[in-house]
């Protein structure tokens, strides 16, 4: 049960920076009754032994600070990674032979072709159902998406795991893949603007999406 609870805590932190109070409430929603002391012990394990999370002190008036816990993007144990070393070798070779612009175009084409595999699953869905289905697809691909509905037509989509993170740190061209993949999934009646990017040091990639 200890490892299972620790895994659930890590999953919560993958999608949302949380205090111990926040974690207690989220775990309770999942049917897990656990003391804050026990949560703190799990966090200590993740922070000191697994090296997968960090914490930030938040001061609110006098007294002891409140700590917010988060997953370290660079932690290999925190998020799944995708053969980064080989990917970097291949992309470097392609860039040397064809140039960055051609590689960006190639990545965009690959993203659109991959997204087309989900056409049958998304076909005929109204906008709200399509968005939910796209989030499910992104979750299956281990990007740990989070959806916020700001209005009937405007949506905020947050991607908490960049599966290309290690390679993308030195290759911004890789960012074109996710953008094109999401755009192709949502279809021609959507517009997307990326406002934050993990590769640039932000805690997540954020897309402002408008559906028409």
C-alpha cells in the first residue's frame, strides 16, 4: 500500500503543484484516508531518495512557510522518456543534411500523419466531446494533460510532461511536433496559441484553444 500511495501522490503532482493539504484532499477523493504525517513521509521519500520532486516555500503572513510540492521535469523517474539520445542523433543528422526548416516540416508532417490514426475515434464528435477525446488520447500518450474551460469556445490545455524533453532542450524544432499533432487532432475548426513551453523552463506547455 505504501508504494501504491506514493505512486498516487506522484501522479497528483504530475498534473498540479500541491501542498500537503491539497494532497490530503485529492487522495481522499480517490478513497485513500491518510494522515498529513504519512503524506509528509511519502514526500520525503520522493524528495530525498527518488529525487523526483522538489518543493517551494510560500510565505503567507507571519509564521512558518507553507510548502508547495512539484515534480521535477528533469527527473527520469518522474516522467516517462522516449529514447532521447537516439532521437538527438537522428535529428542532428537530418539537420546537418537538410537544414532546420526541412526538419521542422518533416516533424510537422509526421505529427499530422500520426494524428490521422485517431480520425475514426474523433469523427463526428461535437466540439466539447472532441476536446475530451483529445485529452484522453494525450493522456494515453503519457503527456499528463489538464483541461480548463474558460468559456464555451475558449479552452486552456496544459501538457505537464514533454516526452521529448531531453532532446528538445537543445532542439526547439521538436516543439513543432506537439503543436501540429494537437492541431490535427482538434481539426480545422480550431485555433491554437502556445503561451508557455516546458523546453523554455515553464512548468508546463500551455495552449489557448478556440473552437468554432
